[in-house]
C-alpha cells in the first residue's frame, strides 16, 4: 500500500512541476511568444516527417531497382533449343 502511495505522490509531483513550468514559460515569453514557439516547433516536426517520407520512398525505389538488377531475368518463355537437347 505504501508503494502505491509513493508512486501516486511522485506522479502528482511531476504533474505539478510540468504545470508550473508551463505557467512560468507563459509568463516569461507571453502568449504570442508561446504561440510562435509552438508553431515553429510543429513546423520543424512536420518538415522532418515530410523528409522522412521522401527518404523512405527513395530508399524503397532504390531497393526495388537493386533487387531487379541482381535478380535480372534475361528472357521469359522457352529455353533455347540447344539447352533442351543437352539436358535430354
């Protein structure tokens, strides 16, 4: 029972610390500064996500091209007559 009480107190303290930090930043920077900072942060995150999508697509295309190059099939269909005669 004591363990649950300690864990609850720790979570409560962390929550209060986060709330106090957010209030301090809001007072220090102001509402417009906080909005600007938030927008810039999300712009950076969205830009990184867009870049990672492009990199993943390019990597996928390269992997497919490399697979095709290493597993190239010369010609589909029947083998040449010389190969058929030599096997039988």
